[in-house]
């Protein structure tokens, strides 16, 4: 079976946690999109009713509209808590720390996650790692003004930064019009310390370290679906 099938099975399995009447955060990426499509199918079947989605990117918004999910912008939910958000991840540790942002939506994804009562991460089992940065770079979103100045900062932290490019070879732009550096580090012993250093840098909008935010993790691989429990730190 291919990785795409594992992603689909994990994403669709996460939808089983959605109940009628819920406000649901809709993640971005190749696994989360399967959850979006499954929610749309269940709304059409009538097995889910009155579900409203909060999209984390323009790409997700377009797909949710296509499959018939009613949507509300984050700014319009008021003080209401998002019941469940389903999203993917690029790396997942046994403690449920994550690297996210491969799809470029890390800022909106993190805002949506912090507004959520439950954050379910769905992924194929290749995303399970002992420590963050085992095989994935950390996406760091920066404002365009002075963006080149951050390269030396990342190098001093021990990272190797690469500016993300679009298909035309220009700087990739997020939905907010910002740029992304993908910064490779050795496997992290203290991700919280690095997250703090990145966050304190003026010009850095957000980073792809999602620490202590995930509530549940569902993965799928050759041995089938797994519902994980977090290990203590």
C-alpha cells in the first residue's frame, strides 16, 4: 500500500471524532485534505449535521467549499472554542511535539490549534520520530522586510536555512504574504529552548514547532491504524 493510502486512512479515521453541531478546525496538507473530504461526504450522507468548518488556509477553504462544508472565518467565531481541529504533521515525537508547516500554513494552523479544545493529528507512520528534526527542517515564517538578515541568525543557532521557493523560482509567499525559511537542525534535545529563541527574533512571525498542543495522534502504516498515547517528558 502507498503512503497516500495511509494518509487517507488516517485522515478519515480522525473524522470519527466529529459529532453533529461541532465547530471544526480544518487543517492543511496532504493528510488533512482527506479529513475535509470525508466530512463533506458525511454531511451529504446525513450522518453529520450542522458542522461548521474553520479553514486554516485558502487551499483548504477552496476544498471545503467544493465538498459542501459550511465555513466561518476565525474572526467571526467570537468567544466560542473550536471543538475539534484535524490536521497533519511533518514530524511527531512520542511526547506529541510536532513540526508542522510543510504546506506553508503554519501561522494559521497554530492560531487555530490554540483556539481548539482538541487537536487531532493524523499522519502516515513515517512521520513518527524519536526527536524533532530527525529528518525534517523547521519552517520559519518571516516578514519580507529584511528577510535576508535572518540567515546569519539561523546559522548562529546551529541551523542551515534555505529560503522556500515557489514553482517559478521566486520566494514562496504564505497566505499572509510572508516568506518561509526551512531551517535544518540536528535532532533537537531541547525544542522549547529553540522555539523561544526563534519567537524572540524581530521579523520572525511564527515557527513550525508545535509543542504540547496535540491532544490525540492517529497514524496509519503497513500494520494498520494506531491511536497513540503521549509519553511523559
